[in-house]
C-alpha cells in the first residue's frame, strides 16, 4: 500500500510502499488483549515471599498445657492468629509468564500497526534526528510533530536524538527490534521513519 511520507515539519515529501500484509490487517481485539496482557505479566518480578507457620522461627514448645488453665488451647506461639506468627496463606515466589507463540505476537503487532495507521495515529517520516544533544531541540522537534505523548521509532536512533529526548516526559524512543504492542498503544501518536516502516516486513511479514 502507498503511504504519504512527511518531513519533521509535517510537509509531504512523497510516498512509500509498505507491506499490505502488515498495514491492511483487520483489528483483532481479543488477540491484542491477550498479547498485551502476557507482555505486561512477563514484566512482573514475582519475587514476593512471606513465611508460613512452618517457616517462622520458634514455637517448638506448647505454650501451656491443654486443659485446666481457663485459656484457649494453643499448640504453638507461631500460629497465624498470634502476633509474630506465620501468615495463613503466605505468598511464595512465582513466575507470571504467559505463553504466547511467535505467530500470535506477530499477528498482534500487525493488527496494532494497521489500526494506528487507519485511525491516523501513526505517521511516517523520511528521517528524524537532532543537530545537538539538547533537550530544547528535542522539545522543538516534538512541537513540530504534534506535541508530547509521542513514541518515535527509528532503525538506528542517534545519540543526539536519545540525549535530546530522554528528559522529556511522555516521550519514547525505540528501535525496531525493541518495538512492542504495549508501547505502541500507550502513546497518543507514533512517529516512524521510512526505513523502520519498510524493515517491518522482515520482522512481521
């Protein structure tokens, strides 16, 4: 499919031919939801740990005899109902990873990219860079592109571009291999270089 290419001043500089297989895909919301959920779950540490009554130190001796004291029977001072006792349902380290095969992941990425282009949240630019690694220049660039809340995707982001954008809130900079459905959906607009858009066919085709 033919897509208009802009410069950083939002002026049309021509057309580029993008893969129909990627950018004309119908939006598959259940698949996108599953992949996004799995991606976010994979980022959870799962290292929380608490001690149950078996793991808490002490409590080996019965506090008092079973009968005749007038108090409730007790077998250990480390019971969950005692202060300092173990947790009843203690959390244990676990993995939150959900299995998503490569075809599902690629399908979700195609679906998201096609939908972003369809609703005009994805813009293709010829190239993008900064003359110097300055936040002021980065802010000016974003104003030309439409403001903050922007994800920039480039095949080889320069150091100037990285340093000029890193202190700005709600701005992301990724290369193509690091692109993921969560970041694509998180930002209001996505700006992608022509080279990056044309290389997607190798990764998602």
